[in-house]
């Protein structure tokens, strides 16, 4: 009976994620005026998250995992957090993109569930981090309002950023072989975090601030030198994945901000040479590259992680083992770096592939917001955030699937880990805040135009000057052109 | 007014360019993501099956109590392994022994099909139907394996090798498809006596796939290909064999120091002349031979359903003595009978080496075919011309050369004998070949350890090919 329920649940989960994507499709069509079905897609889409949770609860209850993820309290708390955030975000971020909110909530929700299924305590922690991140996200508009002129603070960003990435050298906290962890002590409790995560936002602001106006050689040079310094510091800290993410963000913003293709190309060539040198020079880089080329060549050494990840993804095929029925805990660091394999194992290959489509959807919405922004600075920030998350996703999914060399970065919004989760949520909320500002500006424009027209109409009714008639005609012709 | 509009136009143009750059970035990233998706689909479609069944995957040993593992059948539908009351039951007696290495068992140190197909045997086909039925019956059935192995041939091959009293291996396969018809290794174990641990290493070794042997003169087939590629006039090029050759003080002798006189490559293969190959090896060098060997699965992974050892060819520079030794199949070269029969099968098949396989298809509990193995090519690194020439030479080996004791106008066997000196006292006997030579239906490799020469192997070859013809 349990097995039958699990079998059905496998199809249900694939159904949910498919519907989720179909609703997004519907929403986009509606938004572009290509369809007029008046279905409230965004609401249905959000409801899918709740249905997802109910299904999960039933499966877990039947499997007998009643203390952890199968407890009613847990799933209800998770769902309530989602609902409250959804309602508040609608109020606070008026005009923001609901599809983007739904997508990140879906991923956060999925992450908490799968982590909880692997390790209950970690799952609870993740839930707490998610809550914290979402609260900060709701406060972002207020925080951003307080900071005066975020676009002109270039040098301040530079100082903060360098301070952050250098922090681990002074407050060391080594985890998983990387030296990029640091800690702060609050009320005698040591809180460890990854400063390089926080620095990501500052870095994007820094580059956007430099590239927002006409570009001088000085600015481009400053951006390049700073980026190179950052990347080198991160390589020294053995955080190759983050180094690569920073580098790709630099290339992207350099290209979009200055349009300098030669320089972007040159940077890529230099980086390739650099990575080759790293491959030859650093043994820990060489091990990763070699085990990527053929994980079977050293199944208990360098290739161990990727091989276990591939076993995890592959064993139960397209449909997966069903939630709670697989053995993802065999894979090392499955809760963070290899979370994607755990999802592939239990929810199946189709689900895992559709999950990538959700990421694509997120980046599509982010790109859309970047295109709508009037200010170049805002556009650059949004593009920076989007491509940073995109590169990170490609790196880690490609890594755990053995398509790219493995770089220990997190899967945005899903992997366990407070720093990464909270920062990613904040990034999305910055994007949404910019979208909200776009919508407010647009609204203001529309209102102004309306007022103007009303003014003219009023004058005409009173008996008009020739000048006014001309102005009126201009407005009308402008409108008809639109 | 006009100037303003121009400025505006410029601004709009700039904006358009800026927006196009954003679109460009999005599209580039999208392409990367699609590449990842395609790679994942490819992983599921092609790579995952061979990978996840490796015994390195801990999930292989996890057995689901609710699933009754499927059976393993031979090509005649005989049940070689089945589950009865939750326990695996295998064939008894000689039949069971002949299948032991191929079937293996599941355990941490397990091997064979039972281990490598443990997941497949537990996979529930037609799951929804079965699960609904299981509410009453509480049982679901895993999928079944259907082998290409012919149980009768398998048993006969095993009987032959037991009769010879030597340790060794016999493999028979269809060169045109790669279907393995028989694959046995001696000594074997009776399942009843198998204590399922590897304390008695010698018996557990599957000599067909995991036994690494010096190929001896059989390797001259590989050397010949190298000679054909590097000596354009090899057909007319003559060498005077005096029974031994001395280069810089390194001496290589022919078998019993028989002088073969003035010979070409064709005669050298026919008579298995060591000095000819030693001489040629000295002329051509090791690198060219390594190139050929690596094209023929040496130093590379051999893809097969159960564990296969890598055939090894020296990767280092060698001295004159080892160079000459290597050309006649001694030296540090090591190979498996499976690899040799694949190469010779390729020669018989016009140069196209087919990937050997033992699992014909997998069926679900209703007998519906779930997954059928399609014959696939490993490579065609032997050219058609080379294979034709080699075919003529290998025919002569049996017609008038070292294998003439099995000359038979009906069976039409072609192949190469070999006797690999391991120590002064121990010599392994080989025969690898195929029949009938004009249209090969079966390729065969027989290896007998410590059998002095290849006489005993030839007898077995004749017997088994005769039996195969009767089928």
C-alpha cells in the first residue's frame, strides 16, 4: 500500500512541477497580451506549493517518518511561512513579479523538504535560515531607502568588499577544505558564515556603480584590477567555484556595461591561461580536473564524489525512488554541494530536469526586469545578479553530473547553508525592489500623462488658444503612435 | 527641435544596443543551460545503465524484501538462476559449475551478472499493475535476464576444459554480432559448496575476463598489423630465418630452434617464426606497436556486462631485448582471453570488432521485453585489406602451419596458436580463431594454463566447433 502511494506520488510530483511551469507560461502569455483567459495563474501557481507540501506530508506520514519531516507541525510551519511571505510581498513589493516570487518560494520549499528528509536537524536549521532570509527580504525596501544614492558609492563598496573577502585570513574557520569561512561572535555564540557570499552583492553594486555612466579607461582598469585581486584571493582560499562566479560576473557586466568585446575576450583568454597554470601548479585543482575527465579512473580517490553523485542520480532512473525511498545519504556532502543528486535520486530525472527549467524561468524573469529598467545602474545590478546566480547554477549542476569539473558551490536557494540562502533571497528581493520602482515610475508616467490630457480637455471646453490645440494634437498623435 | 530629436534618437539607439546586450547574455546562458539539460538526458538514456550497475554503487547491495528478484535464463529458456522462497537458487552439478563465474553472486565482494544486474533483477516492470495486485498478494516480481549463452555449449565447453585437467578459459562468440555463446573458466565452484567468500582466490577468478595472461604468439596478429602498416612491401620482403637471431647480444630463438629459411610475413605467421617478428620489431620500434595495440583495446577500458581486466601494453621505452620479446607476445604485455577473441573475431568479421555481450534482453514479469541489447561495434581499426590478408595467413596456420592437426575441410577453422612462456617450466597454450573462415559464424579462444604447448587447446577447439556446427 505504501509502495503504491509512493509510486503515485512520483507521478504527482512530476505533475506539480509541470503545472507550475505551465502556469508560468500562461502568466507570460497574459502579460504580453497574447491570451486573455483571466485565469489567476500566479495564485494557482502558489497553491501548487501548498499541494506539494500536503502530498509530502501524506507520503512521509505513511512511510512512518513521523518525528521529522512527517510531523504535521513541521509541514504546517513551512507552509505558513510561505503563505505569510506571499501575502506580505504582494503588499510591500507592489508591482513586483509574482512568478519570480513563486519560483523562489518553490525552490526554498523544496530545499527545506529534501534537506529535512536527509537530516532533520539540518532541515530545521534551513527552515530558520529561510525564515530569516525572507524577513530580511521584506525589509529590503526600507533598508534601501535609508541608504542614500546607492549608485554612487563605488569606492565604499570596494573597501567593504575587500574587507569581507580578506576576513577569513583573520578569523579563520576552515570547512570542507576551503578557507573561505569566517565567524563573528554575538552573545558568546560563534556564528560561522561565508563572507565571500555577502561580498557578491557588494561586488555587483561596485561594478554597476563603475559602469553606470560613460566609461573611462580608469574605471575599466579599476574594475579589472579589483576583480583580478578578488579572484586571486578566492583561489588562495581554495574557493575555486566562487572565484569563477566572480570572474563570470565581471565578464558579463563588463560586456553589458561597456560593450567592450575585445576586453571581454581578452579576459576570457587570460583566464584560460590562468586556469591552465592552476591545473599544472595546484595539485587540488589537478585532482578535480582529472577526476572530472574520468571519475572511474580513481573511484575511491578523486573520482569518488562525482561517481557517488552519478550513482545517486542514475540508479532509480527518470522517475526516481520516491521520497524517502532512496539512499542519498551515501553521497558525500549531499545536503549542500550534491543536493541536486539527492533530488534526482528521490524525485527522479524528469523532475530534476524540470527543476532546471524553473531556474531558466527565474533568469528569464530577471532578464525581463533588467530590460524594463530605465536606469542603467538598475539594469546592471539586475543583470549582474541574474547572471551570477545563473553561472552558479550551471557550475554546480554541471559539476555533480560530471559535465563540468566539480566546484563546491551551492545550488541557489536549495542547498543547505545559511549564508548562501539568505544572500540569494536578498539578491532576488533587490531585483524585485527594482521592478517595483520600475512599475511605480511607469504608473507615475501614466498618471502624469492622464493629468496632462485632462488639463487640455478642460481648457478646450472653456474655449481654447491655438497653442493648446496644437499641444493637444501632439498628445493625441503621440498616443496613437503608441 | 530637430537637434533634440536626433539626440533622443541616439539615446534610443544606445538603449536598444544596451538591451540587445542583455538579451545576448541571457541567450548565451540559456544555451549553456540547455547543453546541461541535453547532457543529463544523454546520461539517463545512454550512460547511466552501465554505470549504476557497477559494484562500486552501494545501492547494488541493497535488497528490497518486497520484490522477488527475477530469474536468469540461457538462450534456450533454461532457468540458470531463480528466486525460491526469498533465496537465490542456481543450477546444480556441472551445469551450475560452468555458469558460476558468469552468474556470480551478490555480496560486498560479489561479482558476475548477479552483482552487476542486481538492480535490474529487482526493477519492477509494469509497476502500477503489480503494485495494485500486491495489495492482496503482497508480492511484486522483478525483471528477468535472458542471456545469449547457450547452456548446452556452455556445459560442453566446461566439460572439455575439465577433461583436459588444466586451468584455463574458453570463450565462444559470434563475431558478426558479439553475442557470447559460451564462456567458462576452470577451476570452478559448485554453488552448493560456494561459501560466498573469496578465500579460495584461484577458483573465484573468472579467467575469461579477469585473468591476465601473456598472449604469446597469438599476439603476432597484432604485430602483423603493425608490420603491414609500416612496411609497405611486406608481401615480398624476405627474411632469412636461421632459427635464432642475435641483435646486440640479445638472442631470440624459434620454437625448438627450427630454421624456417627465407620467409615472408605470411610464412612467419604460418610457422609462428619468432626471429622474423623480433627482426621486424627491431626495425619498426615499440611506438608503432603500442599504437596498434591501443587501437585494439590494450591500455583502455573494455566495456562488458561483468568485470573485465584492462589489457596491458608497456607504456615505457624498452630496451632491444624487451622490444623483441614484446613483438612475439612475451615481454610485459598482458591480456584477457575475452580481448583476444574480440580481436580475432574482428579479423574474421572484415575488420569490424563487435562489442561482446551476454545479456540478450531483459523482460518483465509478463515476459514483455523491456530492454534488448543491440549489437554494437567497438571500432574498425583493422582495415578490410588487413583483415583479408590476415584471414589468408590464419587459414594457412591451420592448413599447413602450427595448427595443422585440426585441418578439416568441413569445419574450415582459421586462427593462431600460441604458447606463452611464463617461467622456464610453465608455458600456457593458446588458440584463438574462428570458423568457417569464408563466413565466420563462431570465434573461439581457448587458453590452457601450464600445458607446455598448444596441442591440447587445438583438440578442444576442434571438438567444440564440431559441436557448435551440430547445433
